[in-house]
């Protein structure tokens, strides 16, 4: 019998599939469509200290094998999340990652401190959102700013801290090493790739915010390369994200060293796609005589 | 996976597709459709055009890559669909008008069927505007005593809002907005069906936002049907 269980630092997950932030809301909607307790984990929509109404104008654009999104961290704010959304999540037997974004260092620290008083399994520190001008990704670009924010976040919480890095970072390996040095418990990578699309009739960007974030199969090869590079250089566990759509994609990410993976855009292809992936993964392990994903992790 | 019963071009670039199976859904709700595996990435939101005991049908206009693929489906081919999603039109009573523009007529047939058979509805009139060729006219005519069609020009000119308690409309944004504005101060409450590009279709990803008087709403979940006064400035 194949065992899909994975150990991410101190956290045990029943399988390596975590739903990526921003593509799964706070779980409720998908929970009405299928048994989401079969998932390994759920990362919440990115939360900020204060409520945000997000970007105006077009927020989604389909591209070959991908999508561009310009949601701009619309969210109810941490307090409303704790009151209205967290109870539902806490009733579920899945690992909960609370994804936190912010404008200023202090915003991050305050939001993290608030969440840390509640029952949550991990903080996912989002320093990689390309869709808000004033922050988020700015922290994830240079190693110095990454260090500052991770240090502050580390001091603000006892919960396991996972840092979500940006493919737009100057040096992804350096950023990851800094996270490890500052006491992060793990790394999620990658967030969306800063990109754009043009409306030639209007002679303007499709997006009010000019740029947007590219996700989906189009970015998978980039994500895979980055996860490989990072896994070679840090000892803390990594969640691989970017374009994962099939069980084969999961195997690829595990082979380059990821401990678990996140499924984002693929949820939009078919709501129950994670279940197809789980089924395929299990069949693959049985066929290959693999008892634990540990056997193929980081073999490349 | 569901099987295609038929997929006919009933007007230039406009298809009526029937799909086998037992489906549920209220008037104004939609399904997310795809007849391909992974590419194009997103499923296409298409309104319920009609539901019978053992089939559901969709009326759609070929717009781009996805609807071209749908238009190529033959009897017996497979389609993946998820739904029904969205709030749909509310149950109405009294005097009701249905106003459609172009392919906006698609959800209104199922609405006309439901409202036409409701004992609460005293009177149902249907107004349809098309650029050239009317869509499903005979089918609509079987559902209401009065069906008025405008070819070219502006269908909203035919509608007197003071004759109605409720108006439901789907069509080009400019048409719906004009109709709403015309109704301000009249006896009629106007419900409009809004379009936005969608990804999840169920309210989880926040890409389909519509700004309303009571804040951001998700068109896929809180809509696609909104009160005109919520989305348009009167
Ligand atoms: C709730 C709802 C109900 C709808 N019902 C119908 C219907 O019954 N019949 C019908 O013909 N059309 C309907 N539409 C519009 C239909 O979804 C689009 O025409 C279709 O998605 C276009 O896809 P495409 O691949 O052919 O075009 P492309 O332009 O190639 O599509 C590219 C992307 O943009 C999206 N997109 C493009 N135009 C629209 C649009 N107008 N609305 C939403 N997304 C769009 C597509 O879904 C896709 O993700 C509905 C839209 C919504 C939101
Ligand atoms: C619509 C949408 C919203 C997203 N919102 C967030 C967010 O709030 N916080 C975050 O850290 N990442 C966010 N992401 C990024 C995803 O979590 C993920 O890192 C990225 O999409 C790459 O994975 P994928 O190709 O599997 O989607 C969002 C992605 C999409 C498509
Ligand atoms: S399409 Fe995802 S929230 Fe509406």
C-alpha cells in the first residue's frame, strides 16, 4: 500500500497536496463540491491587517497554458477572517496555512501576531505578490529586505513559518538561504510571475494595474528549476508551486526536492482535480513499488 | 462527462446544443463548460437555456477559441460541465417583462418558461432585440402572449417600465443600463444579468468582481443577477 504521508518540518500531512493561496478562497466553496478533507492542506487567500477591496478593472486574462491575474489581494482583513472564516477551516482535518501579505513591516507583524493567537497550523508569509504596488513583492526582491521581513515575522510568531518567495527575486537561492538563516521553517515557491497583456484596440494594458501575475502550466518549467536550485542549497523543506496539473507534475516536483506541492490554477480546470492527482499519484507509487515519497525526493 | 445529443447552428455563428443527463438549475444560473482537457485553461460560463427531464441545453455564440471548440462538437461527443452556479433570477410576481438583446436571449428562454408557468405571475411580456436575425423566436412565442422583436435599433424603446412590476434583462451592458435608467422612478424593479470573465466559477478566486453600491460582489456567486440599482448609477 502506497503511503502518501509527508512530513513538512514539524507538521505531518496526510498527502503532499496543499491548495495554493488565492485559488481556494477559505475552503468553503470547494467544500460544497467535494470532500476537501482528502487534501493535505489549504493555504488561505492572502490576508492583510486591514480589509482590501483589490484592484479595479479586468482581473483575469487567459494566455496560452496559463492565466494572468490582477486580484490585488482583495480580502476581508485578518480580524474578519478570524471571526468569519477560520472556524470553518478549523473544523476540517487538513493542515491550515494562513497566508499573510502586507504594505509595511508593521502591518505584517501585527497581522501575524493576531493570527498566532488562534488555532492555525502555519503562517505562509507572502512577500511575493506582484499585484499590489505598495508592497508585498517589494520585500521579496532583494536578500536584504527578505531578511528584514523574515526576521520580524519570526519574532512575531511561534507557529511554523513558511516564506513564499517570488520568482521575481533578484537571486532566488540567496533569498531562500536568508529565510533559513532567519529561522523560517520552510519555503513556498513560486508565486506568480510578473507579466502583462495588451488590448491593442484600446492601445492599453489589459490591467488597470499595468502588470499582473502569470500562473498555470506556462510557468511550471520555471518553478521546477527554481525549486531544484533552492532544494540544493537549503535544508528546510520546500513546497513546490507553479502549474501543477497532473500527478506527473507532482512527481517531477518531488524528484527535484520538494517535500510537498501546492495546486493553484489547476483548480480552475476542474474543481475535483486534486482528487484525480491523488488517485494518479497513488497508482504510480503502487506500480513503481514506492512505499514513501521519501524514496524519490530530491533524486535529481 | 456528459454526451452531446445535438449541436446545431441555428443562426450565423450561434449554436443550440443539447446535452444528455439529468440536470438541475434555476433560471439565470449557469454552468462551466469545457470539451477539451487542459488547454485552453479555463472553462466557459454558459447560461442554462433550457432543462428537460433528461437533457440540458445551451444557446451560445461563437466568440473565440473556447466557443469554436464547443461549436465543433458532434452528437455523441463528450462535454465536461460543472454547475449550476450563480444566484439566478428571483421568483417574481405580478406583471413581468423579459428584455433580451442578442445572445442575451440565452438565459431568458428558461426564465420565460419558469415565469410563464408560475401562478404568481399575472402577465408576462417578452421583448427581444437582435441585430439581424431573431433567435429561437418560435420557442419564445410559445411561452407568452406578447413577444415583440426589434431588429437593429434599440429594443429598450419598446418597453414601458410603468406597465410592469418587474423587468428582467440580459444583453449588452449598454442596453441593460439604458433600460435600468429608463425604469428609474417607474413602477418596475429591474434585474440585470452581468457578465465577467471567470476562473473558478464558484466564488473562491475573486477574479469576477463587480462593484456595487454595497461593495464588491462576485458575479459567479453573488450574481450574475443583480438589481439594476445596485450596479448602475441612476
Ligand atoms: C454568467 C455568464 C453566462 C453566460 N452565458 C452565455 C450564454 O448562454 N451564451 C453565450 O453565447 N455566451 C454566454 N456568456 C459569455 C461566454 O462565457 C463567452 O462568450 C465565452 O466565455 C467566450 O469564450 P471564447 O473562448 O469563445 O472566447 P475568448 O475571447 O477566446 O475567451 C478568452 C477568455 O475570456 C473569457 N471571456 C471572453 N468573453 C467573455 C464574456 N463575454 N463573458 C465572460 N467571459 C468571457 C473566456 O471565458 C475565456 O476565459 C456568459 C458569460 C457569463 C459570465
Ligand atoms: C487568482 C489567483 C490569486 C492568487 N492570490 C494569491 C494570494 O493572495 N497570496 C499568495 O501568496 N499567492 C496568490 N496566488 C499565487 C498562487 O498561490 C500560486 O503561487 C501561483 O498561482 C502559482 O501556482 P499555480 O500555477 O499552480 O497557480 C494567486 C494566484 C491566482 C491565480
Ligand atoms: S470566478 Fe472565481 S470568484 Fe468568481
